C-alpha cells in the first residue's frame, strides 16, 4: 500500500508539473504576440456579426465599415495574401488618387461588384504575404495564431497608446487596442503616405475621407515616414 501511495503521489506531481508547463506555454513564441492574439480575438468576439469567411480566398474577415475590412488567411499556402487591409477607394479617388499609378505588386484595386448578394463599392487593398507554408487551422482564432506563430516579430506593443501594431512592411500596419473601448480608436489602418501621394493623392483634400495625414517627426515621433491613418471606433 505504501508503494502504491508513493506512485500515486509521484504521478500527481508529474501531472501537476505538466499542467503548469502547459499553462505557461506561449501561444505564438512571443509575449507581445500572445497579448496581441488575445486582444484581437476579444475585439472580434465582441462583434461576431461582422466576422465572415471568404471562401474563394480562404480568408477570415472582420468588417470595419461599409467596405472596410481586415482579413487574415486560413492557410498561408492558399495564396500570396495572408493579411489584407481593405478600404473604400472612392473617397481617395475623389481626393486625386489615380489607382492606375499605384504599384500593382503592392496594391490591388477592386472595382465595384456584387458578391454573395451584397453590393460592394470600389475598393483599395493592401495585401501582405507572410509565407507559403501549409497550415491547417481550426477557426478564425487558430488561423490568426498560426500566422503570428510563424513570425511573432510582426507584432510590436506601443506602450503609450496601449495598442498592438501588426507590421505589414514598409511603414504599413494595423493597430488595435489592448482593451476594447479604452480609447477613441479601437483599430487603425496605417499606410505609408508617399506611394499614394505619388499616385496623385492630394492630402489637402482628405476632409471627409476618414483619413488623416500624420507627419513624421511631428504628429508621429516614432515614424520616419508620413502616414495616412484611418481610425475605427468599434464600441
């Protein structure tokens, strides 16, 4: 009986130790990326009616406005667009943007169309490819986790804003709040301004577009580039 008790105590100790290891294991391999994963999932769960799945692209999407969406892939091997920022194009076109002058390797223009019975306006898409690794994800949360696990350094925590930043290369990023409802901006799309200005955008005509210009070293001390920012209040 004594030996049996010793074995049972030993087994219990091992199970408890393993459970602690499991609780402390990082979801993505990085503390900031883990925090970003939790914060982003909280945002989506708070408004599930705006989450959807785009079968043709194998993308999850979260609707932010009439046409504005943030999308992330179910499988990074499905295509070259693993993340995408999508905004309505017409306000920028009215402010001078000539979409034909944008680099087609970095921007996608989608004309107005009807998809799934829904009429969609002209859209401007900034895509980002993380990798071509085959992934088998289970739902939107697992899909986002798997992408961040491939490259957790895509995430940066901005302490003074209490926002996470998902960096999509060359000054483009998605910001989202650590705590939903704690600030005036729950999510933000940030685009490097220079390519859009070179394509004809007149930044003096941004009023009414939903975008604002943040000048490097003045409005944004952390950026070396002027940026176009579109903010979203979700709660």
